[in-house]
C-alpha cells in the first residue's frame, strides 16, 4: 500500500480533509472523481457577459434533441 504524503496547510476543496501529494489538491481519488464528475455534468460554471451567437445556440439545441 502506498504511503500518502500530506500537503502542508492545504485542504481538500471537496471535503476539507488534508490534501495528499498523490491527489493534490484533493485528499483521495474519490474526491478527485467527485470534482471531475462536477465538471462533466456542468456543475461548475464560469459566468460571462458574452452573448452566444445564433450558431452556438442552434448547435446546443440540436445536441439536446439527439
């Protein structure tokens, strides 16, 4: 079993436990996977003032119809 090396003064952004070097900035593979799943499911959003073009809206709507 690999020894987990803690990262000093860093906490996992998912659960708050101390981060470990192997999964930095997370404490475990589970928390890293939870974060990745949030990205895949659009759980994280970067807000912007840009207005999407007609082509972008049409492409997004056609994806949802499939």
